[in-house]
């Protein structure tokens, strides 16, 4: 992976990929470590490049993950609603490093810039210095992988100290069972931690698996993005839930015409 970014804040440790969080004596934490150290057993034996007809990784994915010509996300796969995961070729595969099914593992774009937003109440944001075409992989949202109990404690502490909450909870469903992965890049994370929420975002997060069963939270552009633009994605659902839940939500500062007024805040 090629990631040359660093944090300007010396209190934040830069990592280019997810790592297990602090030790916890629990079955959930042991499962995190086990999956983190595991290797996907499926791999392809393609000579140079891969195709849906011959590549085991693409067969497991159900279709081509990327438009091979431009290495952009294949939106025709019905991303977000498909029953098939995105599985890239991995370190065991015999295909070339230039195979069209290797994208997220290569690292973030080199045109990303962290700076203060025009609305200074938002703080810092992530911007692009170049044109980004629709479907382009931008970067991961990487940090510490937490257990549910660790996430709840950190969330409560953030609320008490009036600190920003970076915790992201991914819910996946397979055969009627829910699987959760919780990422917190607040103190240990990559450049993805600076992407702000928007009710009308120009990016989306998609889980992508490479070597391990634990997915990478890959951020892709969902439309063409002009130089100088801020990169945004929707942090969660737009439903308010109960009136009590709505009262606990922070004001949304995205400034879009269809802004719902409050930040998303889904329960873990």
C-alpha cells in the first residue's frame, strides 16, 4: 500500500490500515484479533489479468467490482443493495499487481488535502486538488477496531468531554445474521478521519475485502468532483427515530438545500 500522508496533530497516530483496538478480555475481542490475523482462503490462479469467467475472486463477488478500463467502481453491480460482497484479488492470487481487481489495496489518491472548511464551525475537512471521476477510490476510513463495549464507553466519554465522535459502525447481514465492525480513528487513524458528513454527499463508503475476513471501509466518489471541492459522505440514516433521540443529535452544518438539520446518530 502506498500512503504518504501524515497528521499535523502529533496526538493522532497515523495508520494506513485498520488495527485491533486496546486489549479486552472478551470473546468479541478475541474474534477481532483472530479475523485480523486470518487470510482469506479463496484466491485466483489467473495468469496476468482477471475476468468474471475465470477469476475465483470475481466469481465470489458476483460480478466485476471495477470498470477495468478506468479502475472505477462498477455501479452496475447495484452497490449497497447487492447480496454479493466486493472481494479484491489478494496476496495469494497469481494475477499481476496491475490486475483490474486490485484497487483499494494500493492506497489513497495523492491529491487529498486537509484544511479548514469555509464554515469554520465544521473545523477541518478533506479536499481534493485534482478532478476526481465518478467511481474513483479515494481512501479508506481506517482506525482502531473496537468491541461494542469499547465503542459505547468511548462514545459516552466523547459526549461527556464534548469531543468529536469519529466512531463508525458497519452492519452487514448474511443469512439473516447481523455482523458488526466498529472503527474509531479518533486517536489512531488515517486521512479518512477528516471527511465530513453531508446530507447530499459526493462520496459513499463501501466495505471491501482483500486479504482478511475483516472489510476495509473504502470511500469512493459517487459523482465527478471538481478541484478544490470538499469530500463528504453521509454518516448514517436520515431517520430521526424518537423525539428523545432527535434532541441528542448535533446540528448538521453541511449547508445543502436538502439538509435534514441534524447529524445522523444510529445506535450500535
